[in-house]
């Protein structure tokens, strides 16, 4: 893949996930920030102009900046992510014929993901005053 082709593919990925992230603003079950983080990464590899636009955007920028500076996952996003994981696990357990080792692997991986989500702060720490 040539450098030019790679740049175009990354730009398309960036814009695709900006669109999906924007849809997430209106659909409560679709998280916005993870998709915008993918866009931010794709733009960082392909267009400094679009990266800076997204990072400093008045709506999309603050959660991206909070993640970048503080590793924040907002409480709403945590609730949606963990609820979606729990519902997905329940549906797979109840309505699929997945073997026990597949279910075990799924639950372990979901547990790791849930542990990471819960380990992140829900908002930036307040600045300490001396």
C-alpha cells in the first residue's frame, strides 16, 4: 500500500467513525467517544488539520481531551458499556449453543474489559490548591 493510499484509507476511516460517533449523540445505546477516539487516531496518521479540528471541536473535543489528559471515561459511557456487555452475555448464554469454553472465554474477556472501564476515573480530578 502506498503512502498516499494509506492516507486516503485512514481519512475515510476517520470520517466514517466521526459519522458513527455523531449518530451516538442521538442514540443512547451507541457510545460516542470510543468511535471519536478511533477517528482521532486515524486523523493523527493522515491529516493534522482534521485531527486538530476534531480534538478542539466544541462538542466532540471535551471528551477526547478528557481521555487524552486524564484517561476519563464518563459515568454515562461506563453504564452503557457495562449494561451492553451484561445484556450481550445474557443473550449469548441463554440463546446460543456456544460451548462452555467459548462462554468462559467470552466472560473472561468481558470481565477484563469491565475491569478496565471501572478502573478509569469518571471525571477529571479537581486541581488541588496549595
